[in-house]
């Protein structure tokens, strides 16, 4: 690839300097992404890869102001609690009178659901019968995740987000009455807020998502951003780490430097394109389609960085070869020593940029311009040193023009077979209708006593 291609590509360089002791050398882990093309207004100054953005430049955007008086970005700062091991959650008031619940923020799903019955692992639940504004929609829904599942009744009710909005909004909500491995020991949340696209919504994409409803009713831009402040901190499950979910724009106090954007390849999950992966400055030398098999997504509801098996094996080998560690501190009860865990796990169906990575950055989900942005987060520090950084550009001479593999044929084949069967059934039905009508017309058209009008005979001959 030549100079033009290099001008269109920028990396996300994530150096997670998570270390066992201060004496341990930094462990650079590099994850280059394809950059989103800048869209310039005529009045905007020129900008390009590696050139800092000026106010008004679109390549590396600055803050967006809220569209109306309903949203207060500063009020949304520090509206999250949690940690990467148990997830980050937002306080919501649901129903009339309002019932307070803590809702897990998940960019890897699209349903809004809350506990609708008591459960041994949660301290409270939403009682729909106590809400005068709750309306049952007449059907239930089942949602399955990588880990766990739940089934709930689908209804609608008013929801208020105390930290950020001064009004309530009518949204679809599922009240969970049955679950398996969804609510877990030690969690501090009792519901889930899916912020992905309606394509993933269950039972169908026609069920309007929470964020789509919020955009329409609050009249905010179709964008949200997240900062999760847990990088380098122990995973205690106590919900002591903070964070921010900014609904409707970007809050400049939550990031440093510029925001680097990468395109959303498909609007279901927040699917992006990863160009290559390096450990300690050395490329894994895999075909870039391996990193995107069968998709690469940004998912706050997943704890670790999950890698396709082939990529995971190569990473483990590279880490062992370079003696670099990618670890997270753990808290142990009654232990007089520190424990750590490996922050990467294998995956069978995707590369997932989970909370482990997102904690190092301020992440912008710009749905309006179909892109995801990354910026350095001020809270991503350990012992005063940043645990992540973003830089560029990088050479793309060894990268294919398209790193996203073509979709597997399984789903298209199933659709083709389904449509073919429907067509055959429709054709048979049409023939039956015609055969029913033709004898009826003949019966009315002739009075010949020799004509046989035995309907059982007609049916028998039609089926021959």
C-alpha cells in the first residue's frame, strides 16, 4: 500500500503498562485500527494524520454541545460505578412512583431489562405492579449472552436518569422473571442497558431501543461516550471505581489530547476493523483477517480483551517469548500478598475489545457519523504514569486493503432456503386456489346432466 493508503490509516496504540511490581518493564501492546476519514466543512482548517485538530476540525473532533436544555454533560461526569470485573452501572429511576435501580451499561447488546422478581444475588428489583405508568405489551422475550441468559415480560414505562437529564422518557423495558447465570454473586447491579443497534434487539429489531427512544424524545445527537476509571486498579467487585456515561455528546473534561476515530463497519454491534497486533513492538505476523474473524467489536459488557483462538495462541507465545506481562491486580480476603490475572482470553467467534481495554481510554460511540473514537483518559493512570496512549501514523505496507472477512455463508444460505420454501408454498397455494375456482366456474357455466360434480372426485383428481 502506498502513501495515499498511509494517509488514510492511523493506529490506536494501546500501551497497557500493567505490571506486577514497579521494577517490571513496561509491556507495550499495540492494536492499530483503521482510521475514519475526516469530513471537512468549507470553513474548517486543513487537518490530516498526525496533525493536531483545531476547533472546528472534523478529523479529530472536539467537544459537542448538547442540543437542548434536557441534557447536562457536566452532571453526567462520575455517574457510573463499578469495575471491569463486575461491570459499570448507572443509577436509574423507573416507574411511578420511581423505583431506584442500578443498571449495567453494555455496548454489546440492545435490550433494556431489569430484574422483575426477587433473586438471591440482587438486593432489589422493579415491581411493575407498583408503577401506575407501566404498560405490558403482551409478549415476553428471551436474550442469550456469551455468559448467561434471561427471559422477561416486555412492557413500557417512564425512566429518569438523575445525573444528566431533568425529565422522564417513555421506553421499552423487559422485566426479568427467569434467568440463568445472568445475575452473579457479588454484583451491584440489577438490570442491563443495551446500547448497541436495534439490529440486535430481541425479539426483533422493530422493538425500539432505549437509546433510540432517548435520542427522539430528549432531542439529543445520536452519540454517546464512556469513561471507565479502573485501569491498573484491583478488581474487587466492590463498585468503588467510578466512570462516566455521557448521553448525547462528548465531555471535554473526560479526555486529553485528540480523539482518533475508526469507522463502524456494520451497524449491529459496534464492529470495527483491526489492522494488526503487536507485542513488545513485534508484529504477530498473522493475516489481518484473523484479527477480525468473524468480527471485531467494542463491548463494555465484556470484561477482558477476547481474541480469536489463533490470535490468542500467538499472543501467549509472544508474551512468553518477550517475558512481558499483561495482568490485572486482584484483591484477596485475608491474603498478605498480591494476586494477578491475565487480562486476555480466547474467543470462538469474535475479537472483543472489552472493559479491560476500554478502561484505558475515553471511548466515543458516534452513531451519527458511523465511527468509534478513542482518546487518552485522565483517570487511566497508575502511580502517576499513564497506562495507555494513542499515536500514529504507522506503516501499512504489510497490511491488506480489507481486513474484514466476508460474511459466512451459513446465514445467507438459510435465508435463501427459507425464501425458496416460502415461494414453493405460495405457488402450491395459488394452484390450489385456481383449481378450486375453475371447477366452480365450470359448474355454473354448464347444465349438461352428464357432467360429474362429485366434489370428492374433484379433490382426488386435483391432488393427483
